[in-house]
């Protein structure tokens, strides 16, 4: 897949419903390759996502798996990702179930 003539960076995130706030940010920092000074909060998440300059698609799985298992903080992470996607033309966020997006080669 290409956008604007270059290759798109693809990242898959698997959210586990019982992650702690600290665990969520540690996971995002690692998977999205955020800098060491990443602030481990929703404002910092928004700032990093809106400053991405390379065409990037982030697939988010497990976050919306079953309505009753989502924490308030996970809902807030979802909203930040959606807001950042609206602001940053280089960012695409797709939420879904892992099995629906799996393709055998």
C-alpha cells in the first residue's frame, strides 16, 4: 500500500483489556517508537500522533472487543487516536478484531 508515492508504515497494536495506564503508555511508546521523553499521558500521546510526518497506518485490536471490558481510560485512548487521525493527514487509525484483518499469504 502506498500513499503519496511512498511506502506506508504499518503498526498493529493489540490492547489487552486489563492493561494499566502505565502499561498502556509503555506499550504505545515501544510499539510506536516514541522518543525517550514521551510523557506517558494522553496529551503526550496526542502530540506524538499529530507530529508523525511519515504516512502511517495503525491497526488497533482488542480495545473494542467486548463493550463491557473496556475501561474509561481505554475509551479516552481511543478518542485521542481518533482526534489525532482527524488532525494529521499522515495518520490512519483502524479499529477492529484481529481475525477480521488477518490474511494468509
